[in-house]
């Protein structure tokens, strides 16, 4: 058996039994995705007849070799044919060919044009996926003609010498909607997508069509879903929640940052927002209703109510423990806010300011000397000016009684300012 094969070159090969009698043609290869890093062939799917086709399956152990033809170890009368294609969890033709994959290394979505197979000790492995033009021409049988044309114009063209291959271990197959039988289903906790930063993964998902977007999103675990959903643009969030169940949407709104949830609810039709609010727990409902009551372009409309706070008698040891206990907190954990028993704002400190202080040092003594803050009815422009003037990445928001209401982070201000400037620019066009 050859060391390397392209799947496109063996589809349709004649299959002969142990006596050299024709049995059928190679239709597909079933793989075991649970074996090692690379999926290993487990069965051969045979096709015969036209137009009334029949299909059979043969264990890989009953195959002698694959080259210009496929030779079996068994006699043809032992191969049983049926009208339906055999049901297999994972096959090359059905689940990989022409399927979209995520290139984990380059963080992009590409299409599989061919599959590069490795033969070792009579076992067949899916080693690479071919995502280049050469793979398309190989499948069409045009390789010789295209190679000749390219060589005439540029004999040193990379097209002639460099196949665009991605190692299997660096790919993630995107499942088809309603049939999660690709590698994504193997074990979500080992999902290769988790190695991609959520913001980059959100960009990848937004490049897909709606059905692929829903499929890949549903394949993620809940923690990754929350992070990716947070980083998606509002338009795509709206489209996505239309495809999710009410329970799934309620979980998302509950577990993403409150300011992101508020932005989404404000964008939705009023009746839909009202319906979704009814699905939320009482605490989440109360928190979001408070945020929805502020004007969107005010400090109150920008703030999130998710922040970490401590009382005036809290020590550095208490601050470090609070951060450790909230490592998966949806809001920022680098700033701590000091409030009294009535939640009146007293000051802000940060991990950088108290990290090297003694464990019994009061956090209040490590607070920033300038007690900068904004009020809920302040404008976005006022918030932006204060953040820039004090070179800060977040700022507390108070009501007129100096009670801490929430905080604003610089990313939310930038997003709002960019939208405002773009609106003003469009009006001038």
C-alpha cells in the first residue's frame, strides 16, 4: 500500500474480492475519531448498481491493500448489500469532504477540498486536510492540464510545489445543523476551539452562515458560549438567540456581563424583551430592570452592576481572597471598590496597588488618592474625558447620594463613542 493517498483519488476505485472478482466501487471510508490524534479507518463502504444503488460495509481488517484498486481478503458472497447507506458515526465523504473547518493555528474558516491520507502498517489515517485550489482540480481530474498551464506561465509557482495542507490536529470540523456527528461531539471538554481566544472565535463564527453559526455555538460548553456570545456584535447576537430555545437564551442573558445583556435587551423589540425578562431569575431580573431604566447614552445606561466591593475594615488578605474566589467573575476583578454599610462609595483600589502590601493592611489605605467617579445621568462624553484624563480603564458610577450603582469599563465607552462618531459622520455624507 502506498504511504500517502488523496481521498479524491481513491473514491470510485474498483473493489475486488479474494479471488479477484469485482464486488463494487469505493464509496466512502468510515473513521474512528476516538483513536489517537488522527482518525483511523474502521470500515470501507462499497457501492454497486446504477441507478438502483446498493451499499455494503467491510471491516478494515478484511482489506489487503488500496492502490489502483482495492483488494479484499474475503469472498464477494460474504459482502451483504442493502439499499440504504450504512449508518456510521463519522465518514470522510459525508462529514469532511466540502465541509467547513476551523484552522486553529491561523484562526480562520476554510473549506475542505481533499483529504490527505497516511498508510502505516496497513492502517489508514486522516493526516491532513487540503484546502487549496489544487485539491479542487485533483477532484475534477484537471490536475495535469492545470499544472501544464501554470508551468508555462510560471514554472516556479508555489501552486506547483506547495499543497495547502492543514494538519488534522490543527483543524476543527464544523458540524451540520441537526446532525452533530463530527469530531465536535467526541468530547466538548477537549474541544480544540477552546484554544482560540473568545474574541477571535466570535469573529470566526460571524463569518459563517446562520446554520453553521448555530451548530458550532451549540457544540461549545456553557462557559465558552458565554465568552463568545459576549464578544459577538449585537446584530449576530439577535440572529443567534432567534435560533435558541428560551431556556438557552435565559441562561445566556443570566451569565453574560449585565451591561452586555442590557445592550441586547434594549436592541430587541419591546414585547420580546418583556417576554425574556419573565424567564429570568428574580435577582437577574431586578438587576437588568434597573439598568434598562437609564438612557442608553448616559453613564447609567453604560454601566454594569457586576463589580467586586468590600467594607472599610477589609484588609489586603481579604482583597486577595475575594479575587481568588471570583476568578470566573464576568466583570473586572482587578479593581475593588470600598463602600460603607449603606453602600456609600468610599474609594477604589486595584490589585497593582495592594498586591505587595502586608496582609493586614487596610484596603482603604491603598485606594487611589483622587476619588474620581461619575453620576448616573452624566453623558458618555463626560465619562470618556474623565477616563482619558486619569488614564484609567474603569470608573465607578454613583447616584446623587453617592451610593455606588455600578462601574463603566473603557471598552464600553469606546464602543459607544465609535457608534456616536460614525452616526455623526454618516449625517455629513
